């Protein structure tokens, strides 16, 4: 963030009616004074965590408050808070200029962020405490996700599994288009096999925050490109307002790719399953209720034998393609009228060519 001097918003005791990226950008740094576990669950995008109480200290103060007295809890808490803020001053703040302007928040905009903001202001910095704290921010995000999606126009990239939809989104973004990559935000590819190795999904609240941040950055005068999704991406829910805008009003870009090319792409993108077939077989067990033990055992045997082309082809034909086709026709009102593209080269050059074709599509075309 920049270090320019700006006029600080007036601090009030009531939470703001709305929180925008423009407001947050007025500050040089956003500091979350809550504990590490609170920060990990969700935080304002771009914030750093400088806890005034860590998780164990927060439990200690809370236990003292309940089992002994508020006075004893405050004595313990004050000493811990003072010690932790001193540590942050020594470790994080030595290089901060005199005109540094941080925004500090905690759970409700109470004593934790208040203590840090007070000490920063005593040093001579112009620290601001976020009115209402994280709770006010969270309310603003929830409210915004009911209205923000309706202000934008969507072009929805549709295509059977393995058609290269995510690659096409990347190509569009590289050519300057506005792209909302929901699967990247959710750290999941959106299917029973969609977990990304070594990348757990964020919490629902954190996903909401990342989505809120992305939506606020878009220009309503330009279309937003997004991949067709169902109600859930892994364990995370896509907001109803966004789904409704995509399903009912989105222009569809239909990408058709030959099965052999889709199999090859999936083998590239799911190479971790090729290297660890037992992990794939554990996932396939989840489909037993749909296809029966005999079919699942056959697919698992193909995986163990390394018969990947046959296995992936069968999974596409029997599981993914029917479900995807049914979903597209059910949810996307303008699916049949969408721009139809046939992809033959799913590499970078081929996707760049497809992206150029899409960007030349008239924006006023229904």
C-alpha cells in the first residue's frame, strides 16, 4: 500500500453501512489485531495479522473472566496486550514513516484494536480503528454479495469436463478481459476429484471475502468472464445472487472439444492421480451409490493398472458428460443461443486464438 498522507475517515461508534475497497485503499496498511485462528478463518483481503492476544492467551483471559472475575481477566489481558503490541512495534514498525496510516480492527472494534490504535497514535502515526470491527465488515460482505453480482454482465464459459475452460479464462485474462475465476478462489476444480493437492479450500467466510474483493474491482461497463458452475465448488457455496445472474442472464460461450483431446488434458491436469492411483480410488468410492460396486471396482482396477485413457474416457462418458449436459440445459437460460467454438489446440497458442475470437463477439448480442 502507498504511504501518501490522506484525510482519515471520521471515527464513529456505529458500524459503517458499507465497506468498499476504495475506503480500504485510503490506508497504508490494514492490521487485523485478532488471534491467528480468527484471522485464518477470514479476514479483510490484504490485511496482515498482528495479534494483540494469541489463541492460547485469548483462552486464558476468557477462562479467567468466566471462572474468576472480569477485573482479574483485565489485569492479565492488559499485561499480555501491552507486551504483544510492544513486540509488534519492535519487529513490524521500525521502518514506518511518520505519515504511516494503518487501519486496525478486531472482532467488534473494541479493546484489542482500540489498544493498538491508541498506542500507534501516541507514537505519532495516524491510526484509525475500524468502527464495528470484523463483525461490521462481515455484515457488509454478506449484504454486498446479495447486490454486487447483479450489477455486472456475465459471459459464461461452458464446456464438458476437460474442454479447457480454466485455460481459456486465463487466456482471456492475459488479453485484458475481466475474469472471475471461481475455482481459483475456491481452491477446487468443482468435481468429486477436484481437490487441489496441498491446497486446502478456504473457509466459506474467506471465500466470500475473496469473491467480494474480486466483484468490487470489476467495471460494470465491461463483461465479466466466468466458468459455468453449480451451487457448490467442493465444500463452498456460490452466492445465490451470482448464480442467478449467471444462469438467467449470462451469455454462454460453448466450447466443444473432441474426447481424445479432453482425455489428454485431464491427464495433464490431474497428474497427481496418475502418480498416486490409490488416492484416486479413494475418491471413486464416493461414486459407489451412483454406479454400484461392480463398476467402481472396474474403474479402480483400471487405475491400478495404469489404463488411464480407458478409465478417463469411461468417467467422461458415464459420469461427467451426462451430468454436465443436464446441468447446462437446466440452469443456463441462454445456453442454446450461445457462441459455439470448437477447440482443437488446448495449448497456450490455441487458447489465445479462442480468446481473441470471444473478445471480438459483439457485446450487445443476446
